[in-house]
């Protein structure tokens, strides 16, 4: 999946993020990585109810901004955050 842009406005500040979706596997990696000005600043992972949870915040982004960003990422995936993951039966 290609990266996509999301803009978050808060307290008269505008944040321009780029979001990339990565394979979400069982080794603790986060599914959605977020970049600002080309720098990795945060990541999210979907919970069992398909809501994003903050996974990492190396850019020290304000938590309120991250919650707004998570809402916009969820809205970008109307069919659910885990819709493209298929579990293999062995």
C-alpha cells in the first residue's frame, strides 16, 4: 500500500504527516508508521476492536495530536484496519 498524507490542525498549529502501512505480524512491530518532514515520529497498531492505539512516539508528538491523527487514519480505512490481513490455517 502506498503512503498517504494526513493533515492535523490543533491549537492553530498545522501538522502534515505521511502515513505508511506495514505488515502487522506477531513480533511486536507496529502496523502504521507516521512521518513528519521525512522523519519517523510515531506509530500505531490496531487493537482487537479495530481502533488504533499508540505504539511508539519517538517524535514526542503531543498525545492529543496523536489521537486526532489516529481518528483520521481510521477514517481513511472505512472497511477496517485489519481488512487486508488474512490468517493462514495450518
